[in-house]
């Protein structure tokens, strides 16, 4: 049970970060010269690899494969340091306009973390780490020469990056709105959680220096904090992209449903016609386009029976009943559609008559399909207008 839970602890954030990278990857490769996209892609990939490598099973595999006890330590810490450097690079690119100042800052970050990584490998090579420690290496070797410096170096690099990145992100949150702001809030919270990770690890190490044992902070508390941080960071990168997409899908789904009454009313014009089948997982914009096309096709078939005069009189009746101008136009068009459907059912035309009628009748009053569909729902208003029009002379549809 413990092994399964431990595996999920690292597998879940690795999977989410991997998904975030795959979502972003097409844009990264398409616009490779965009330094911001490269920074985001690199950060997501590194964060994913960090959680893959930090899985205790993979730590043991790396040690076994190389035959060097604890070789996973400099490998993992190198990836963590590279991740920290990527965070700083990304924020600098976001917040600082292209200038000599930004170029200097980027070079300073790259140089600093190259030195940190070089220091990690140097101190590991000089340290005596013959006993494999998979979960508690930080505290077990906290007082060991050179390994002590190794641990302090990676924790310091992590702390500096997290503090600088978090401060810059929160200073930028107030300057943006919408989904980008939501993404930055998630990122800011994620990096603040990273401070908790550094704090618990550092506290456990300092306790060892003072002869105390708080290893549980490093082995039991720090990993869940790191997982939560990774989830928030992954959300921070996903939200600005997934949010607008989901919002657009919701908008199109509502349009699709709004068009339902009009589509169901008009499909009687061609009950036997075959429609292109769209799968259940097809995007809503495609479904809206298909539904709108079906409506327009039906209106074209119905056009020989449409009566502009009837439409105008129905519109005037709607206005007289207190409806707004937009509602009156929609109600007039709907009354005309219903009358045309009745005429079509009672007096079908030949194909020649249909072609002539279609060329003569305009459909300019049927452009706002959503308004027409909404007007169809108000059956009482439609029937009231039709009832009042029965006493008036009706125009004869052109043949």
C-alpha cells in the first residue's frame, strides 16, 4: 500500500506536467525562435523529468545501473537546479523588456546555475557516500564532509530561485486580467509552496547539524508539499490555454442548444435527407456549423412558400403587442416559417417552381438564427400573432 501511494505521489505530478508539456509542445516547435515559448517548454519538461527521477524506484535503478551508490543524488539535484534556473529565466523573459539589462540577467542566471551544477558534481565526487540512501540522503549525510556542502548548495540554489520567481510573479499579477491572471495566481501559489518544501528540508538538515533528528520533515512532509507545488505550477501553465478553449466550447455548446427549436422545426422540410454524421466527441463549433448549415438548407427549400408581406404584417403585430424591434423581426420571421411549413405540407410545388421561388425569395430576415429559435419557444406570442393575422388579407406566395 505504501509503495503504491509513494508511486502515485510522483506519478501524478509527472503525468500532469507531461500533459502540460505536450499541450504546449506544438507551439514551442512551431515558433522555436520565441524565447518565451522555449522557456515554458523547457520548464515543463524539466519539471516532469524531476518527478520521474525522484521516484524512489527510479533512484534505486539509477544507482544500480551505474554501480555508483547514490549517483542519483547529483543527477536529481542537477535536474532540480536546472528547473530552478528555467523558472528564473522564464520570469525574466516575461517581465523584462528586451534590453541589455535583460540579456545580462539571463546570462547571469545561466552562468550561476551552471556553476551550481558543476559544484554539485564536484562535491559529490569528493564526498564519501558509500551507503545507498534512497529516501533520507539529505539528513543521513548532513554532517558528511563535501556531501554537506553538496546538500547546502542544492537547497540554496532552490531557495534563491523560488524566492525570486515567486516575488516577480506576484508583482506582475496585478497588471494582467482574465485567464492569464488566474494562471499567474496558480504559479505564484505553486512557488510559495516550494518555499515550504525548502523550509522543511532545510529544517531537517539543520536539526542534524545540531544533533537532533527531524528526518520525518524531509521524508514525510516535504514530498507532499513538492507534489502540491507541482500541481499548482502545472495548473498555472494549463489554465491560460485550457481556460479560453473550454470557455469557447461552452459558448458554442450553448449556441448549439439554442438553435435546437429552429432546427427541429425545419427538419420536416427534408426528413429523408442524409446528414453527415458527427461523432459524440466532435468539437462543439463543428456541431454548430452543421446545425446552422442544416437550418439554412431547410430555409432554402422552404423559400418558395415564404411571404414577405405576411412577415411584415406579423412584425407590425409584434411591435403593437409591445415586443422590441429585434423580437418583432424574429417573431415575424417565425410566423412566416410556420405558415410556409403549413403551405408546403398542403400544397407541394414541383421542382421547377421550387427553383424559381428560391431565386426570387430573399432570406435577409433569417440571418439571426438564435433569435428565431428563441422566438419559437414563445409559442403563445406566435399563436397570438397568427390568430390576429387570420382576419387580415394574406399575400400569395410567389410561384
